[in-house]
């Protein structure tokens, strides 16, 4: 019952914002464009004296974005990738299917929407085809979920967003009655500097809470960013806290060439009565450096090196030489 009431309230809020739209004398012609992105790579991994090489097609985004009017647009995107379960190698999921309403300082998304928790970080990082940002890579939050979000631009320097999600991600749209609430504030004191803070909450007796802070500087030649993420009671499991910083930067060498580097440090808490961190098997330090070459608009190649130093001291260091490619239509 509570779930239905919350979703009904979100729908009413969405439609109440819609009625603020005003008619305009400007003639608008509905239009749209396809969405098509391909991520692939070739890599060789070295660990404990052994090596393994492979070619991979990791992800394909297929979709369409249509503008019904000046204020309304709709987007549907299918994500074709490895489901990580069973024997299937490539499976299509509905990644996004939502309606957007944008009027003056308001922006509203409703449906299977992109989540807001790490959108700013992902845009700033800029290399999603190579590697996810910290929260996405280590399962702090999903990149898409069923729900509604509202963003309000108070001024050129300050905006805030609030969202309500099912909390299941886009591969499991509703498996329980819990909902996730997320809040965020983005501050841009000057054109080159972005500061953001966010928090989300989900659960009943044991709640999962996520907190994150981000600061990024970007000029024509260089970008530098730092973020810190903390999640309490991961998947509503008591004392299953994990956390860590992420640092990344880019140097623009020329119009076609960029050099980048990144460092993550994922750590987890040792629950009371136990002798080791609950997430020890996945904890560790991640290193990444390489360059991106864009010969023409829509095509990118990125030779890069990755290192993984496990938090478990008995596990070997893992090195990977990789060539990533993105094709965007």
C-alpha cells in the first residue's frame, strides 16, 4: 500500500510540474535521433606467472530519442551485454525507457531513468566505454532504475536534485516493496570547478545509506577530480560498510589525443565478532593509465594499462594491457 501511495505521489508531482508549461508561438517540428554505441576491447591479463588474452564485445546500446515538443522528450535504450549469470554471453535488457519534461529551471524524468547518484562523476570521468566510475564499478548503485527524478536549477551556479527509485536497478525492476530515496546538490562557483554532494537511503530495520562527495576542475587542457564514497549496510546487511576514494585526471595533448590516469582504493569494514573485512575478496587498489585517440568524430581508441592490488595479501597482483574501442553514431 505504501509503495502504491509513494509511486502515485511521484506521478502527481510529475504531472503538476507539466501544467506549468506555457504555449509558445514558435513552430516546433517533432524530431528524433537513434542511439547507438558499441564498446569493445582486446586485452591480455598477467597474474602469478600466467597470462590470458581475449577479444571482447562488452556492450552495445541501441535506442531512440524523440522530441515530441519543446518541453517533452522520450528515450528508450536497450543494453546488450553479458548478464553475468547462466550460460548466456549477450542478453538484451531495457536500460532506459522514460519521459523527460524540461521547462525553464525544472527537469523531470519518469520511468526507467538514468540515476542521479554518480551522473556528474561519470560525465566528468568521460571514459565510460573503458571503465565505470567508482560507485558503478563497485556496486554502490545502479546506473538506471525505475522511478522519478526532479532537478531544479536555482542559478547558473547551484542546482539540486531529488529522486525516488525502486532500488533494484534495471535488471530487476521490482522484487520487494522497498524504495530508494536520493538527494544531491551541485555547486559550480566558477565555470571550471564543480562540487557535488549526494546521499541515498533504502531499507527498514537495517537501512542501506550511501554518501558521496565530489570535486572536479576542468580547463581546455587539463581536468582533475577526486571523490569519496561511503556505503553503510550494503544490501541491508548490518555492518557491511565499504568505502574509498577515487582520483582521476586527463591531459589534452591535441584535438585527437588525450592522456589519462586513475586510482581507486576500495576498502571494507570488519564486522563485530569477525576477524577480517566482510568484502575482503573484492577489496583492493586499482591503477589505470593510458591515452585516447579519436581519429574521426564518433570513433575512439584507447590503449591503456590497468593494475589491481588485492586487499587480500595472499592474492596475486593482476596486470592488464588493454585496447578499448568506442563507436558512437
